[in-house]
C-alpha cells in the first residue's frame, strides 16, 4: 500500500494533492468563478496519471462533468460523467 504522507512531511501523495485541487476548483465553480476551473481539474487529473487511484479519477471526472454542465457544454459533461460512472461501476461492483 502506498503511504498517503511521506516521511519528509513536505511531500504529499498525488491523491491528496488532486483532492485539494478538485475541492478548490469546485469552490470556484460554486462561486461562479469559471476562470481556471477546467485547467485546475485537468491538472489534478494529470497528477494522478502515474498512480492507480481509479476512484479519485472518477471523482475528478465527475467534478469536471458538473463544471461543463454549469457552462452548458452538455457533450463534454455527458462524456466526463459517463466515464466517471464506468470507472465506479468497475470498482464498486
């Protein structure tokens, strides 16, 4: 199992960093500040590329889908939400 916090105290596990970025992006989305939300969520997703954390990936895709839906970009929203659901179905069932 991968430790969440490293022994140096400064390094952070990619899942924690991604979760913080996702939370911050959703706070901006809820405050109707769309500026850098998509980039922030994509950066969070990029940070997970090397780690095998499917449920965190699903969470970020879900958040990205919600942001796209708020922007009335329904095709991108549907794509992100569908992919998120497929990841969850594979790992929960």
